[in-house]
C-alpha cells in the first residue's frame, strides 16, 4: 500500500472521518490502531530521500577531509625526507619546503571548499525538508479542521433530525 505522503495523509484522514465517535465525547473516536500505525509507518517510508543523501554527503565530505589530511601528511613527510637528503643543497631544500607548504595549503583549501559545499547542500536539503514537513503539518491541520467541521455539521443534523421526530 505504497503512495506519496499526500495520499497516505488522505487515507489517515478518511480513517479518522469513518471512525466511530464515542458517546458524550464529540472530539473522541475509536480507530483501528494497526491501520493508523501502518499508515504512519508508510508515511515515514515515503519521507524525502534528501535526508539520507545529506547524511551521505556529510560522510563523504568527512572522508574526503580525512583523505586530504592523510595526503597532506604524506606529501609533507615525503618533502621532509627529500629535504633531509638534499641538506647540502640549501636552495633545493627551500624549494621543497615551499612546495610542501603550497601543497598543504591547497589540501587545506580543498578541505575547506568541500566542507562548505557539503554544508550548503545539507542546509539546502534541510530547508527543503522543513518546507515539506511544514506543508504536511499544515495540510494535516487543515484536514483535521475540515473533519471537525463535518463532524459538527453531522452532529447538528442528527440533533435536528431527532428533534424533528
């Protein structure tokens, strides 16, 4: 019984509309717990995949950051070893250190850029998720208000019919 969030919320609303009202409890009714819980599970299953994608992007950014740090450490270690081997040739040693610092700076900049891109993506995804969730809650509240109006109208009609008898 898969569907989109709107369809599932409509099914939940229908289930509530068809529920038996409790005597002397206009705002209380009896519903099939398994059906309601099943619909809630289905709604969870159709939630936007952007949430999982955001988590994966953050993990990839962390992995890339770790790789960049390891790469920078390896390059630095290699540059230091090379510099020690050429200690008698000071110009070459200075050039190697400069190159190592340049590579390290590039790796750090790459790490910064990746983290910024991942953060921007996560922020955008969470913003869209927030908008979606807000729309779902608003739709649900509107459906609930509509249900309350229909129930009130039904109760007024029942009372009017019983007084007419």
